[in-house]
């Protein structure tokens, strides 16, 4: 026993010598390509997206769908998911080296997987699903065809979203660590550099808490900023992106290090991260810049309340400039191929004090308490931990609208908004709460509940809230057939469904009383039925489609169509497994 223990200690000590290396050393680097196309990316690993860090790489597919997708290694199919947003149709394969590869936004699956999934869909009468499989139940070989590239889910153009995860923790790993090379010889580009005052009572000119620092580009790899000449506690922010040789897409960077007197005081490196990190993304970037200018400024100092897995706690990026002391500030920004931009930030010793202020915007929403704002006929409740740190939220009660604004940080937890309603409205089934977000004038319909003449709903966003009634029914339009048609030569039935006011909540279709799988593409408002899914023993097919919107308005479409009785080997509705 003692011997074993000593061995283990030696082993751990050995690993700690290579602390960066140890995480990856067990993995198989000889993985193959998921797609037979050059690695031309429209998004890279760790890139900042509105609500999350991009967990994989987006491989461009020439604006087309239908490229073969192949497993990058031997493994076992562990999960298939189909969702209307996010990953769309996605496949998860667990490999024997402790990694799982993920392929998302697929158009369809290979026949082997499609057959299993369709059976599940018919048995459970559902299009969307999240199905887990026992390990070693469905074996997948390296380079085996698993599906076809597409544009399903939250994708805004055809591409393959490809991920590699650590199977045990489900943390995502940078795919480039597995040998996927990029054609990139360009240094990252600097757009803007900012200095932030980190003292609540100190401000730059015009009461601003941050200041743009102008810079000069010396060469492709070097930039020098104007001198900083302040005394106090500061942080640096940078707006930067990386471009690869073959595309114009502005991708995220791999690594940023901030040095003070040649010592690293903040270090971002996207080798791996946790899905939980997305919770803190708006503390990692300047959220106000994102909201107001749609720009992604990375703050090179950590917020007290944020706990990002890829940052070191002891390097917080806080810089204190004292009077009559010299400082040497430098920023290095790298892409994955090692192209580096070096930014020198000179400091001027005879410096200025910032403007002192007596008061700053006090918080009214504190993280450790529930807070209710009760107006005569409306109410809002902020629960504990509504934010990750105390905030000031502007709350205005304007006639029939409740206006809630906080430009500094987004909500961490949903708020409850309620309106008192008159008796005659309390039986209205099409009533809900309307929400207009900051900039757009588009109304989001929040499905609501009525209890004791109180209409309430929960929202994860602030904005203008009011009572909304949607009495318009969803529309249903057959696209490639009409009532009375013979459809023997057709493989698919296509219908368009739409709801302008509140949006589609659910739909359900049947032929001759049997549930049919209607694949739904919300972007195209399209429902598709594969006529080869089911076998009918009659020429006459009675199609019924029910569609319901978020405000409980229902529409029904009925058609009689005709089709030759085909010979089908598998009728999915009668399958048992
Ligand atoms: Zn992606």
C-alpha cells in the first residue's frame, strides 16, 4: 500500500512539471477530418457570441448543405439531439481516448442513425429530442459517414459546427490541439484599446469611467499607444479580432497576456473551458459596448463575482499607478498559429490625478435579497441573485407600461412581472405580457398565467412590459400540393406555418388517424413530411394539421390527397422498438 502511494505521489509530481501539457497527453492526436473541405472558419474556439463562448469551430461549407460528415475517430454513438434552435440536428460520438466529438446543424443523419432516430420519433410522437445511447451499443468507425452538413437550429448559414469535449467533464477542448491546422499567417488586428478606472469614486474627463487610448501601428506585429498619464487603480480593455488567409470572417483570438513590469498579470488562453463559463461572459467583456455599439471589448481585469474556468485567480489584471514610479506595460495577442501582435503602452511618470466624485449610482437591486416594486396595478419582483453583483436598475411606471432598464449588466435570473387585470379580461385566453427590448421595436410575447385577477410571467430580459392580446390565428399553407391532388410522384409534403403576433407554440399532424413526423424548420417556417415514413392500405389520405400559437389561438388544416399504395419495408408507426 505504501509503495503504491509513493508511486502515485511521484506520478503527480511528474505531471505537475508539465502542468500545461498534462491535460492533453492522454488524447489521441491522430484524428481525421470531420469534412472533406479545407479548414475555412466562420467562427473559432472561445470566440465571444452574444450569450456564450463559442464551444467549437464553425467550418464553412461553400454556402451549401449536404457535405458528408464523418466520425473523426473510432467510438460509440452516445447522444443525438434535435432542437429547433441552438444545435439543430446534432450527433455526439464518444471516443476511446476520453474525448467526445460533436457535429451540429446537420441537414440529416446517415441511414444507420436516421433509422434509429425516426423509430424513436414515431414511438414518442416527437420531432425534437435529446436521446442518449448506452455505450458500445452503436459502434461508429473512424471516417464512417454519420450525416450531412446543413443549417438546422440556431445556424444563420450553412456550416458545420464541430466540437471536441472531454467526455468526463463535458468541458470543451480547442480542436486545434488535435492537429487541425489553419491557413493563417496574419497577426491579430487591434481595433480599440481602453483604460478603465477601477475606483468607484474616480472618473476620467466628462465623468467617464473609461477612456479610449489612441495607438499607432508600427508594423504588422507591433502597436504603440499614446502614453498613459494617470495615477490610480485601472484596468485595460481591448477590442481585437483575427483573420485567416482564406476568409474575411472576423474570428476570435486564442491568447491574450497583459504584462506589467515584465510580469504576466492577466492571461487568457482558450485551450479548454466549461459550459458554466457562459454565466460570466458579460463580466468578461464590456457589456455596455456590446449593447450600445455591438462591439466586443475584452476586459483584461477580472470581476470579483466572476469565476471563469480558464483564468487564474491570482492574476486579476488590476493595475495601480503610483506617483513618481515608472511602469512598463505590454500586451501580447496571439492567434492559434502563433501570429503575435505586441502592444506597448507607455507610462508617463509625471502624471495626473483623476476627478474625484462624492456619489456614484447606488445599487437598488442587491444580490442577497428579494426585492419587490409594487405599483398600483403592476408589480416586478427581482429574486435573490437576479444579478451576479449589486446593480442599479431604472424602474419606471408609465401608465400601462412598466419600463425596466440596466445597460451595465444582463440578468442572471428571471424576474417576475405581473399586472392586475379587470374581470372581463380574466377569462381571455389570448392574453399575455408583451415585452419590447431596448433597441428593437419588436414585441416578444411572454405566455402568462392568470391567478386572482393577476396576470404574470417570468422574463430573463429587461425592457418595456405591458398587457398584450393576440387574437390572430396561425396560418397554414400547403406549398407543394393542394386538396384533392394525387401525390404518388412526390416524396415529401411541404407546408408553411406562420404566426405573426405571438409565434408558434406547437403543431401536430396525422394521416388517416396516424401521427406523422413533421420536421419543422422555424427559419423557413416550413413543415416537411416524408411520404415514405408510413404505409397506407388505401389510396385516400386524410391529412389533418393542428397549429397553436403562444396565445392559445388554434388553426386546423384538412386535406384529402391520393397516393398509389406503395411497397414499404418498414412502416414506422407499427414498429415496436
Ligand atoms: Zn458554431
